[in-house]
């Protein structure tokens, strides 16, 4: 009799685990409580499906704050290149965009979902939709069955791939954490990652909807130590800041805040390509050009319209004054506001609004090569349920696919 594997969760990790377990000769049942698989995967990358990144291995590992080294073995076994080849062999063409991000040529994340679903059907994976797992049956330190819809489904191995807590509308409800804990596993406190930040300043609300490109954001601890620094795009919201560079920084910032620290100082360099001296020269030219105009109507070539009154106010200058009355000291204050637009981050948005969940099953209790529990035989984990979270750019999906691939392969080898 072939090994029977039950995969819980029909996301990217679960589907890849099911496909690879079947490819390695196991009988596979995948259980998904939603009416369809891949619900969250279908909305990733703003619906375009940023499936992986093309950065090199060391940068890949460095893109998972905290536990990147845990992924070394599975990324070696099923790398970003292997993932792209896997999809190409099944007819899905991909492309590399700015920042080494990989997307389907079609710009449709649903094409990735459909491919994985069709591959499961082609491999004769038994797919059970709309069914909710209630728990696991573990006897003598070995998993024996999955309890689902009032019945026990016998299993030689179980792969928990239930995701985290982010995007609860897609079915992420933390079930996998409870089962892991019941099996004796330690959980690292769950918190949001890749999430917008809440700022204390009221003036950010006046900038709601303003998107900035080519800016540099730096986050500092209360003692002045640098937490993170990113260059790229961001956006102001009614509560604070969001956008690609903010989301990338949010994991490290959130970790600091969730350790009980009160605030993070966020500095935005609006003109990172210009030194303070060069920016002063530019500012002097603009002021000279508009010498008889008032200040608030003279900075349109330097700044977006919404930002002008904020920068003037933070510089402590009356915007009604003529440009030819602005002193050197006042220019210095404006340059400081332009190079160090300062905000105090007091919190992140809740985990329900996060793209990814940080925390989860402690990876010290999971075999990094096979994804099998070190505590319970035949119990495997894959994807976001583990205490692994990456920066934005395709790293989280690659982690899901790689851990799923390994879990499927090695679970199939369990007698």
C-alpha cells in the first residue's frame, strides 16, 4: 500500500506539497476549508502574482529577517530557478521586472492558482473542498489521523500548510498554530509583517493618497540605532505610511515595537540623490527664480503640491512671505525638513491587514531539510505557519513553494 498523506491547506505550500508527494508515489488527500484552493495566492502581488525573486542565494537568505538560514536546505533543493522551470514545463511563462521580481507574463496570479489546481487533478490528488479539519490524532508520538467532518482520515503523514493570520477573508484563521501547539510545539508570538505603519503626526492625514518615488526611508530605535533603511516608493495614508519600502521595513520595525518599545523614528529623505549642499543650491535657484512670489507658490518644481505647505510649516516659516526674504538659516531648516522628514511610528496596522504573518511554529523544532516535526513522527509543516517571514518581492511565496516541495517529498518517504 502506498503511503497516505493528508495535506491541510490549499494554498501555495499545500498545493506544492500535494503535487510533490504524489510525484514521489504517495496517495494524497488535500483538505481546504474554502470552496476553492489558492484564494490568497490569487490576490498576491496586487493580483499579478509576484511568485519569486531572481536575486542570488545569499541575498535570498538575507531577505528573511531572523530565520533565513533555516531555509538554506530547502532553497538548495527547490530554488527560485527550479520554481520557474517547474512553471515553464507546465506552460506558464514568467518575466523579471524591476527589483528582480518575477511575475507570470500574463500578469495574472490566478493563472498560477489554476496551473497548480490542474496539476493536482492530473496527478490524481484527492481534493476535498469546503471541509474543515478539527484536529489531529496523535498516538505514541506519531500522527495517525486527521479529524475532519466528524470522521477520522487515516494518515501515515500529515502536512500542515494552513498559512498564518493575515487576510482572514481568505480563510487564514490560525488553525495550524493550535494543532502545532496541541502536538507539543512551541509557538513564536504571532504579529503582522509586510504591513502599513501608524504614525503619531496629524499632518500625515493631509498627505493621504500622496505617492512618492525614489525616496529613502530610515527607521531608528529610541537610542538612535538604525533598524532598517530602504530606497524606492511609499505612500501616505490617513493613519500613516504604506507602500513597497514601508512594507519591507515593517517586519523589523514591528518586531521592535512588539518587544514593548514605544516608538520608532522614521526619517524620509525626499531628495536622496542630492547632498544637502546641492539641495541648497537647487533651493536658492528656485527662490531666486520666484523672488517676488510668496514661498508657498514657489516650490512646485521641487515638491508635489500636497507636500509644500507641510515642509514650509515644519520649517517654521510663514508661507506668505516673499522668496527674496528667506534667510540662509531658514533655508537650512527647509533642507533639514526635505532630507529628514520626521515621523514617529507608534504601531503597525493589525495582522488582518498584513500581507504576511510573522511568528508561528518555532523552526528549532522542525527539521530544516525535510520540514518534519522533531517532536512528532509523520507531522510536517510548510509555508506561513512556520516562523518565517520575508521581505516583499516574492520571497514569501518562494518560501511557501520550497518548504511545500520538501515536505511533500519527505512525507512521501514515511512508512
